[in-house]
C-alpha cells in the first residue's frame, strides 16, 4: 500500500528540530525502518514528518566516564561494526546482527528502536540489562532517564512532548550474552534474552515476553541455575502469541536461561 | 498539507532534480518518475527485499526510504550496476546456475549479493544465506542462488 499524504521537513539543527516537532501532528523520522512501513500500511497518519537524520551531532559513538555514549542516529550496521561498541558494550554488538537484515540495518537507528519501544525489539532489552541511561534532549537542555523507568507500556516510553532521544549511555560490564529465538533469521523474536554480569551480579532482561522489556529480577539474583529456572516464572508471565502459548514461551525463556547461565557465572 | 519538496539526487551517475511529494517512496520515484522499473515492489513494508537499491554505497530497502530523503544522495539501481558491468560475474553465475526462474526477486537479490561480494569477505554458505535472508525468492529454493554467490566469491560452485 501507499503512505497517506504528509508534509516533510528536514531539520538543519537541533534547535530547528525542537521548533518543528511542536507543530500539530508532527512525528520524528530517523531511520524510518519501522515508521515508513507503518505509514505504508496506513497504521500511522502524521501531518508532518521531521527528518532528523541530518543532525550529525546525534550520530557519534564516544567513550565517556559513565560508559559508552551512542548517539541516537547511530545505525544498527554502525553499532555492529564499531570497535568501541565491541570493546565497551559487546552486548549491543552481539544484538545488532539479530535485527532484521543488512539493508535494514544500514538505515535503522538506535534512537529509533528505543523511542518506538517495540516489545520484541533487541535494544530496549539490552538497555534494561545494561542499566543504560537514555538521554533526552529538549529546548533547555537534557533529561536523563534510566532504562528501567524509560519503557512504560506497549510502544510507550517516558519521552515527553518536545523531547528528542539524543542517545544512550551504556556502562561497561565484564560479561554479556545475547540470545534470540526466531522462526527465521531477522523475524520478530519469539523470546529473547539480554544478560550481563560483573562484580555486582547478574542482570538478565527478556524481550518478546510482555508489553515492555522485562527485567528478570528473581532469576538474576538466583545462586544456581536450578533455582533461577524455578523462579523465572515469577519474573515472566508471557502472553501467548499466534503460534506460541504462554507456557511454551516460558519454557523457551528457560531454555535461553540455561544457555546463558555459564557465560553469566564466574569461572570456577 | 502535503507540499512537493525539490529534491536533487544522482541516479546511476546522472543528476536529477524533481519536485517530489513527501509520501512517495524511493522505488516508486525510480519506477514512475524516472522509468527505472528494474527495482521491483513486492511487499512495500520491508520484508521481501525486491526493492533493494544502493544509496551512498550501502544497500537499503527502497520502499522504506522516502524519495525526498534521497536529496543529495547517490542512488544506484540494477540498471546502472548492469550497465557498468559491476554485476557481470554475479549475473553470469546466476545464469549458469539457473539461480532464477521468474526473475522478480533477481534485481534485489543481485544487489544484496554484490554487497557481500564487494565486502571482500570469504563467507561460508551459512553466512551467504544470512546476508540474503532479507531477500525472498519464491521459485528457486535458494540453493542455486547460494551456489552462484559462492562461485562468484570463492570460485567454486
């Protein structure tokens, strides 16, 4: 199908972007790999698309004291290939190849994925597992929101009117593991796991099991795999989808937990 | 509400300037406005890969990019890459391996495959399959396509 009619403006600066997104019916266009399909399927009907892809300041990947800061406009392909991401936030480098296909990864962005908050998306769960901070830019400065408070409901985030996702900061961790079950490579996840571990313990988040990424608090704290498997049902109550019952999804989540456990545990 | 936006882009080495309605995606523009009908439209929501074109050297879904977003970009399509002979070896291998039947997916498949060929990688068959996983072929069963790409890269079929 074809997209409905809308106006288009390409922001030349962040200041101009703030002004444009305040117009009635405005929506931000970044990589467009989720927004344009939803336009083509007429699931969205914005009056104005504000293209922010020209804002080069939002594209950089830099090491900061708090961790690796990745600009909102960094593409999945850039994250997949970045040496700094591989070194300081390897979880994201492990996750990126699972996102759709190469041609889509060349345009889709980190900020777009976080802002859309698709419950089956990879980066939101990584952000939760890594205790990332989402950086939101607005006219008067920046607001920083921990990932645990950013994803509020199905496709709903803490982004307020007038704010643009500028990027996210990912603290360095010692170990990470990313696992995803799909029917075919690049499909939406049936169940996925993003897990990290360091001296402070494990942090395991799941995606594709609820309206938002789910932090598996009990399983993360468990002292052994057996206990973790027992308590995972308290962390996750996955809704059934067209092909998988809730029980199947919980079973698959346990399978992923078993596969991830050794990597997330201290060497003997 | 909708105002056409003056857009200048280079398509297969030729600079074109048009006023384009924002809702028009890149492949509709290439096909309807420029008559370059080699890039196909399948699903129009990013699943099938038939619309794969190259923008600034990287393959993209032509249906998931607005034509106005291509302002200032260098766009290459199956027509340009065939004429320049860049795809010659892949095209010959596809022919010899019978890696197409109806041919609908072939332009997009060749662009995705060429992306791998020119990366300089030495992929395994599994890696070749992963790279073309976003390009659907409903005729061949993919075996012959993987054979053709493997032969082009590794010199064996």
